[in-house]
C-alpha cells in the first residue's frame, strides 16, 4: 500500500514559515518528500531555516528553498508564486500561514491602523494568494490548500476582536473556495489551532487568566505545540485527507467543548 502521507515530488508553498507553526509545517512536509518554499519577510532568516530543513531531511527526498516575501504587498506575493513555479514547478500544496495581531485588548481602544493591518495581512493577502495559486491547480485537476486560521474565529473574544474577525473570514474563504473549485480537483480546508506555544501567541500563553484555563479547564490541561498543527497540515495535504474539503479542523486541546 502506498504511504498515505507521502508528498514526494510535490511542491509546497508555506508563508510565514521561518518559525512556529509555519516552520514546523515546512519541515514535516520536507520530511515526507515535498519540495518546500520557506518564506517570511527577512531573507537571512529564510535562508537559515531552508538550510536547516535541507540538512535534516535531504536524505528523505525533501528539499527547501528560501524566497522572502512581505505578504501585505501584492507584487511581492505574485513574485513569490512566480519564483516558486520557476524553481520548483507547479504548486501542489499551498499553506497560507502568515498573520499578524498587533493589538491585544478591548476593542474600544484599538487604533484604526491596527485594524487595517490585521485585515490587510490576514484576510486580503490570503485572498490574493489563493487566487494566484488555485486557478493553476484547477487547470491541472489537483491541489490542496490549508489555511492556518484560529479557534479565535470560532469563539467570542474580548482581547482579540479584530484578529478573531479576520479568522472568521479565513474560515469562510476555505468553504467558498472549496465550493468554487472542488469539481476541478482542488481541496481547500482550514485549521483552527487553539493556543499554541509560539512567539506569535505569547500574549495568550503568558496571560494568567488563560494559563489558569489551560491548567484547570481544558481536557488536555496544556498548551499545544507547533508540530501538533504540522501533523494536521500534512494529513490535509496528502492522500490521507483526499476526501476532506471545505472544513475547519479545530486542534485546540478540547477548548471548543469546554464549558
């Protein structure tokens, strides 16, 4: 039987992949044979992570290249896609992961600039990137997109107002794109991580209230780790997830069922 998780020969583009969840996804996909693009704003960091992945997984058939990109700039996103196709071939797997959350607190105190930055980076750039990549997948009759969203888009939030709204939008993008392109062989899903112990979510896992919730209320009684999201992304991008589309997969330690 073929390995259900084998990604040999496939090209995977993962944004925001120099640390945290994105880095873990890039590394695991390379481990299972994919050619991966490591991308974030800083070229030196991209280079370092690509070198690390190549060192660790070259013997598995995986390969990583570095292409820096600021996802908030449309021309840079288009260049990212074009360069990926030129160097590695058509994109089989897309993981829009890059996101920002410049403000943590009550909505009434959130500056307009922070709201705009969240919507431009988390929503508009994901929309742009999907529209740059998915039509090509549809022409070839196959492809998988996994949007890294958040459980914040499934719950009410006081401190994460704009971020939560942006993640609701990403959940709906997964459903809409799945309907639009499913008949052409393209699957689109989203992952809604709970609190994962990364620098990005530091404001959450250092919050005493949320820490208390983790320790006393969540069924698993702990924070998540980037690799636990990477495993789900690998599933959704491989043959193992071939009959799954238009879904938002919560990986949250049981937060969604906690009263």
